[in-house]
C-alpha cells in the first residue's frame, strides 16, 4: 500500500455508524417514492408535444428478461427459458415507440440509447434490428449516438457483440459482483473470471471503448478477503469503469431475496470493511473514486467530468449525459423531462395491455415544482461533487439563502464528527463523509421521512 493511502486512515465504523440509516440513492429528485398517478398519459403527451425540435434527447429501453434470476437482484425482471416471450415483448416495444413518435412535434434528435434490464443480451440480433429500426424511424439518431448496454457474461456471444456493434455499441457493463464460489452459490449466480475476460476481449475487438464491471459488497458469505481477491482478478483486465454497489436486502420488496440466508449476510462493520478495502486497492492501482460507488481510469469521461464539475446522476447512476430529456420504453421504464418524471406500468402484462389498446402505458410520475428544481440541484451536486455552493444555487434559483438555515442546522452533527466541512455557504463532504453522503443529501429533501424505512441503509 502506498504512503498516500497510509496517510489517510480508513474511517472507523463507530464514527460513520452514528449517521447510518435509510436514505434514498438520489438517482432522481423527487425520488420514485413521490411518484403518483396524477401524472398520466395525458400529462406525458403534453411533455412530448413540448419537446424542442432541435434539442437531442436520450432513449432508454428496458428488457425485463434474464436466463437466470439472481437472488440478490432488485431489478424489474423475470427468468425465461424460451425466446418467444422476448420476441413478443420486442414487438410491443416497437408499438410503444410508434405511439410516442405520434406525439413528437417533429424530428427529434437522439444522442444516446441505453439498453437496461434484466439482460439486454437476451435480445436476438433480429430483435435488435427491429428495435433499432423502430427507434431510427421515430427519432433522428445523431451520427455519434452512443449505445450502451448492460450484459450478462455467461450469456454473451461474439455474434451478439458484433450485431450490437453494428448498431453503434460503444459502452458496455458486465455484471461480476463477486467471484468467490461460496458467494456465487449463495445468490445462485455462477460465472468465472475467464468468462468475463473473454467477453471483454470480444467487446474490445468490436471497438467498444468503455467497459464497466459491476461489483458488490455485503453479499452472503462475502468477506474482505474474497472481495479483494475479486478485485485482484479484474485488475489485469483494466476495465475503464468499475461500480461497487452495496447489496440492499429488501425481501419485503423483492420476494426472491427471501431465498438468501440472512444469517450469512455480513453485518454493517464487515460491509464497511469490504467497501473501503476495495476502494483503497482500486485507488492504489490508478482508479479515480467517483461519488458514492463508482471508479474510473483517469482518462475516462467520468473522471474528466468529475474534474470539470459537470458530472450528473440519473437512473443509470453517474453519467456524463447532458441531455435534459430521457424517454423510456418498456415495462417500468422511467422518463425524465424538464417538467418532471414519468414511469411506465411496472407489470409487463399491464404494460402490454395498454400498448395493445393504443395507449401510452403510463402508471405514475411527478411534476417538478420550483422548489424541487432548487433542492434537486443541491442534492445532485452533493452526490456528484461531494460539495455545493449554496449561495450560488440560491442565486440561480432566486431563493433567499436564509431559507436553508434549518437544513444547515440539521447537519451540525456531521460537522462535529468531521464528515462535513462548512465554509460560509459552501459545504464540502470529507472523505469519511463520502460513506454517508446520502444521509447528508437527505437533509435537503423536503419529502424525506426517515421513520418510514422505505429505502436501503447508507452503509
């Protein structure tokens, strides 16, 4: 370990645990908890109609299918062993895209497309042809439009990569989580480092310039030792980005998580040790720590955006995407507009029925108020930059800084414990405070009620 790391001792569990609790991940503000049916298909049509004709948007397509259902998963997906349901779903996606295109004011450019899931590489090449054909007819895809996809390594093939590259695949994310056999068995997800390496070779061979590997801590039977062993195994592969997520055990929301042996889950001190040991090692080998849970090589766009303070946060996590509008397709997909957020029907059958009836399949959403935009900017800057100039944000939104006196006062305990530094109107989260930045951001959340327990714990 380098001298630099030794000069920065790891924050103690006793220190950060005083501020541990449940808080949103703030991939939006207001969060999805505040979405209601008052935002409906009519609202959505109005927002689509109002899109500026020349302003690029981003597109998201949700693919809710997997060949295997990992027990830790918190995504909206289901396991299938036949291709027929996937093919039929793509047909409905094409119909939904057509319904949305009817509401557009004209040719709208699209600069980014994200395939999420589930497992997008469940799509056959002919499915991708249909999907991207529909998107190309509905939107003016820019020449440099970036396609990103979340992929399951054991299911990926060289042929699939080549087909996706033909549609512009430029970024890919591979789920790894943890390579220890006992951990993989405990969550019913088995894959080898050889499979991951082979997938990365195919992606780079096809010209994919940015590869992310998803890792986790806090899984059953996970230890600091097997966490670091996983890190050591992937370091030679040199992925451009690494995401290190904490497992959120919410069996009351995801019934399949009840298959996990709760007695095998590491406690909060062990989770903290796994997280920080992994972070220390990644920093030691040259990765830049970004926000809550991401790491990137110094030349990667995420690292550059962090340095230039233009990093953003959306439903896919940290991003450099500057588009003000994200249009979502598929069951449970969420869209983001200057006016607010909108979410499709979550259950696949409900979503399909609405599309078959020629209706935009909207379930709920939220219309942004001026106060939402004000607080959302504060929260996003804290989550991205670990710092915010409250006076500057107040000036932008024409607000009196005195309106935040109560919020600032509520942060006194974080200041006293060295997790937050305040210099006049400027707040800076310290390195130990990074671990509880969600709790710090929650101080500016006008809707947050910690007693409700509807979110995962910060540690």
